[in-house]
C-alpha cells in the first residue's frame, strides 16, 4: 500500500529541491558523476504528484476520446 504523500516534500507538485548550504560540496561532487544533480534526484520521491500542465484543449480532446471509446464499448456489448 502507498503511503500518503506529504505536500511539502521535495518535488511534490513540482516543488523545487533546496539543497542545504552544508551539502553544497556533496552536491557538486555528485554532479561530476553523471552531469546532473544526483543529490536532488535522491531527495525526490519517484512516487510523487506533478501538476497537469497540458493545455485545456488537449485535456478536452483526451476526455472526448475516452468518452467515445466508452460509448463504442457499450454499443458493441448491446449488439
């Protein structure tokens, strides 16, 4: 079972990751390994929520497509 997400955790809903001053040297050393902020990556949960930044028109298109698919399934079951 998944744990409830805390809204103030790093990366949750796109929140930035703030690296403490006393870990800046560690962050720079880890950056050298793969050329990205490995320390920040380690602090962000892989199971996090992100805001939906898609355009409204795209979301409407997806919802219409899902509705059409559901209607087609319903119609095929009745015939």
